[in-house]
C-alpha cells in the first residue's frame, strides 16, 4: 500500500505513456528514409532512425536489457510499460562480427536513461558496412495505442525526444 501511495515499485500497469529519448547524437530521420527495406518498409516494426555523429550509444529509456546480439551491433530493451525497443547500430553491421563495437551492458541488466550501452567506431562502420544509420524499432507495436514522433532534425543523446508512446 505505501509503495503505491508514494509511487515506489512501479509496474507495467502503472506506466501507460512513455517518452523515448535519442540513444545517440545525430540527425533524426523517418523510418521510411532508412536505406534498407527491412527497416524502411517497417518489416520489423515502426520507429525512427538517427544518423549518428558520435559512437556512444546510451539507453533511451528506463528498463531492462532483454537482448544483446553476440556481434554487439544491436541491443533490445524492455521499458517499464512493457514496450520492447531494438537499437540497431548501422546497416549490414552484423557482418562485422563485433569488430568496432564494445558493449557496456549484458542481458538482464537494468538501465536508466543515459546509461552507456555500446560504444562503436563510426569510421570503421562507415568503411566496412553499408551505413551508420541507427534505427530505433518498436518490436511489439501491437501493445501501442498511439505513437507520436518528433519532427526530423538534430538530436542529442539522452535529452532529445524521439517519440512518445501511449500504451493500450
């Protein structure tokens, strides 16, 4: 009772709306502009993408790491509301087999907005992969009632909103 009264011990039923912040400094772009049909046609889900200006990827939400690919090019996070996000660093980066990526978290870790997730070498990605564009994808869009995206433009990690999600 006291936990509920004073706002401690939040659970998924308590969180109905969440703001997703940018995980990286760069330029916000629409998912339909991502130069890869898997993302641009939203085959994996809706979201946005950022053309990064730095190689530091931070958590855009409070939640838990639910997946860290062994190649460290992508990471999945479940938010407090149950929203599942995939941050996919660059395009065709799975082929780098982890080269140029350093993970700072592991599956099961709890994260807060701004916690370092992955550091990557953007020059190496630019040289060896098809693009540094980083999609932020909602993997369980069926739980969403409304998705309000921010307009394109410059974004800063941890402080710039990418989108707001209202859960069903």
